C-alpha cells in the first residue's frame, strides 16, 4: 500500500471520528448534544445546535442553554443579558441567572449583581449571602443583621456564607450565645460536622475537643456514665446537655436520673432547655408523663416541633383543655395550619362549645385534605356543596398541546429526561387557571405520565376533575390481585398513589421498587411464601409481579395488624414492630393514632393513603364508608373494631 494512499485513509478515519455523529432523528441529535455538553465539548454542541435550530426542533434552545453554562465564566455582561432576554420564557433562564449572580458575587461586581438580583425568583442561600455581603460592602450598616436567619440553622450553608458569618462575628452581630445556639441546632439535627465548624469559631476549641465531640456523639450514654466531659466549661456543659437529650430518646428514665444528679452544674435556663427537649422525646414515645416534663421546661422558648409534640401529648391522653391551651400559645402561622385548626375544632366540640367548633371546622371542611374530610364529618349536615366538576374538551386539549412549554415538557418526557421535563411542566403551569390545569393533567394522563397528571390535577382550587386526581390505571390487575387477597381495592389504589404515583419504574433511596415499592428482601420472602420457582430480583420490576407481591404483603400486614387498615398502612411504611408499638391498650380513634405517629414521613403517609382510599372508594365503586369508619378505632393487642377489608368474591 502506497504511503500517500495510507495518508488519505488515516485522514478519512480522523475526520470520521472527530466530527459530530449525525443522528437519524432530532431526538437522537438532541441526546448526542447532551452527551457533548456532559463532555464539555462546546464545538460539537454548537454544531448540533445549528442543526436542530434549522429543523425548528422544540428542544433546540436547550443546546444554547448548555452552551451558556459552559462559557458562563468567560461570557461578558451583554452576552449573558441577551441570553436571559431571549430565553425569558424558559425555566432554564432562572438557573443561568442564579449561577451568574453567584459568579458576580464572587467577583464582587456589586453594581451588576444588584441590577440583576430583582429579576431572580429563586431563593438561594449562596445568592442571599452574597447580597448581604454586597450591601455591607457598599456601606449599609444594618445589612449584616439580615444574615441572622441564615446563621440560625442546624444545616450546612454554602461555602461563601462563611465569609459573611466571619464578618458578622467580627462586627458583634453574632454573639457567643448565637454560636452555641447553632451548635445545639446542628447536634439536634444530627449534623456533627456543622457543629464542629461552629466550635472552630470559638478561641478555646482545638482538635482534642473535636475528637471528644465525635466520641460523645457516637456513644452519649457511655460518655455520661464515664463522666468523660467536664462540666466546668460552656463546651463541657453543652456536650453533656446533648448527651442527656440523646439518651432520653431511648431511655427517658435513665436520662431523668442522670439529669437530676448533674443539675447543680446547669443554670436554670439550661435545665429548662433540656426539659423541653426531653419532653418532646417523651411525647414521641407516647409517655404519659410527657406533659409534666413540658411543665418542667418552665418559660423556655419552644421550637415549632416542640410545640407540635406538646399538642400531640395532650391529644394522645385526650386532655382537651391542655390541647386548647397549647394551640393558643402557638404562633399564628402554626394555628392557621389545617392540622391545628381541626384539632382546635375537635377540642372545642369535646368541651361542649359546638358553635365555636363549627366556626373553626366549616371553612376547613371545604378543603380536600385529611383534615378537611374529618372536619366535614364532624359537622354532620353542615357541609359545603360538592366541588364543581369539569372535563377538558378535545378542543381544550388541542390548544394545550400547542403551548410551547407544554410541548417541550411532553417531548422531554418522551426522551426520558425526567428532571428537565418536570421543570418545564411546572414552569408552564405557573399562571394556569383551574380549567387549564385540568386540560394539562388530561394531556399528561394520556401520555401515561401519571404522577404529573395527579400533581397537576391536585393544584385546582375551585373546579376539579377527581378522575384525574385519583386515576385508576392497571385496573384489571388491581381488581384481580385485590380480590385474590381479600383487600379493599380503593385502599390498594390509595396506597399506590402515595407510594409511586403509578410510576412503574419508581425506586426509593433504600431500594424499594415498582408501583407498590416492594423491598428486594421482602420480594424474595414473598416469592418463597407463594411458591414462585426461579424467582430473580429483576422480576419485581414487572407490573404484574409487583402488584401481586405488594398486595400479598399488604394482606399479610393487615392480618398482623389485627385487621386494622390504619395500623397496617403505618406498618407498610415503617414496619410492623413500630406500628404496633404506637398502639395503646385502650381503644383510640384512628385519626389520633395517625396524628401521634412519631415519624413525620409515616404520619403524612398514613394520612394521605387513608384520604386517597376514601376518594378511590367513589371511583371504583367500593363499599362506601364514612371517613371515620375507614380510619376505625385502633385497639392494642391486635383487636379490631372496624376494618375496610373487602370480602373476597
């Protein structure tokens, strides 16, 4: 082979490898462009962008967005502003603006920063810290005070906020008490790294103290028993207070004894603080003395979480007067929440103040929530009219499909760019009225985008389509496996709506899979239990298998929970042992059982599943019950007072 011919072959091969890969469809080109962006290949990205713009592809602007992100560090001010103007109707424009503001803040280009800041609609901690630093740099003497809310959190803040906090400490805006307050917040929220960063702002702290903190955090009971931390310094007292609070979560009696032995070393203020923390822990454990411990806290300021659990402690033992007093002491923003409006109405009713109770419950009864359903049933005949109903016409749907943001979102969904699709969808909906929301939800449903259809239909305020809020896909499988396991189909639908929103590929952070979010170990156990030979872990992602296994496990859970659906629902989320532990020896309203579940995730889960089941009972033609009948009375020891278990037919 001649040398010249070999050179031509190599040149052709080089050109073939180095030029962008032309794809068969605009979708393929778009995905190739996304790969080029991930590889920071701006030249290929520009080539793909020109091609998709020439084809007028709906997602072509995304390539210009990716190009801007790659060159944002070098882009001049007119270029960025031109981009933000051209793409103002796209959701990604706000991300570019936020990233640009961070770069402007880092460069201390305060004139440009403050000119652009009013156009941003995003709350971003890094941008907020830059804004406060910039105002202070421009001579605003009161600016540093605005940083206090950013400091008073137990969570980690962006790195640029540390510079702001340094200035606040130097200026005396943050005192040593403020430092210790954040230390307590960080330790209480399980963030020892944040707590250590706070400690390092104190002059007397060194590496030995940080190692000691790690040991106390890992084993607080041992630290208290061995008395490894001196009580003579503020640091030592704070670490011992943390250890006592942590021990009280599992061994409240021991914590009380240890606290009494050490209280001479604590100020009254610190003792009140600790009693307030230990009282909340006792309330979460359903200890009968929780309210007494709250009394021991004296006038210590209580966080909103502590106030909520003080109310739940009173509710658990049905002390309606104490509940009313606690609700009245809450800040107005808490009192206005549906949960506390309902329990205020209930407390007033239990005390014979029916007219006052009705005044609280009537507005709440119009809200389609767990507490709204309870409020409506408390009112008896005093119930608002049913919500208006609306079905989108084909003309409505055709018009909706033409909206650029909706069209982009649907296209992103089809090519499996899920995060971007949801972002586009949310951006498009931001100014929709109820009828537009219902039309959009119908489009999403027809595209089998069930979770987005539900979330969109849920946003309506006065006009509703409950068939979209509570859709019934996979009806044949649902009917068959619910009947096979003797389960209420409405309950199963309600559970799936909360577990996965009917996303068949859904996978949780702990590995649960599919519509009914079945754990791998549970699936293996079920396969053996029902005699499926040759089971492999991938089978749980199959639609039929997932519903079959999920309903079988739900039936098992219901039996183990004494036939009590509200307890079984809690067990499906948090495990049987916990769900049983939250029961009481005396009969308890299902609503009170749900309200006093100590895990917020499980509490919200149970309330939503049971609310869903109530609405689904109308959708699937199940045996109708009142909402309170569906929740039932919860009895410890496995006894069942009511059940929604359907008869197998």
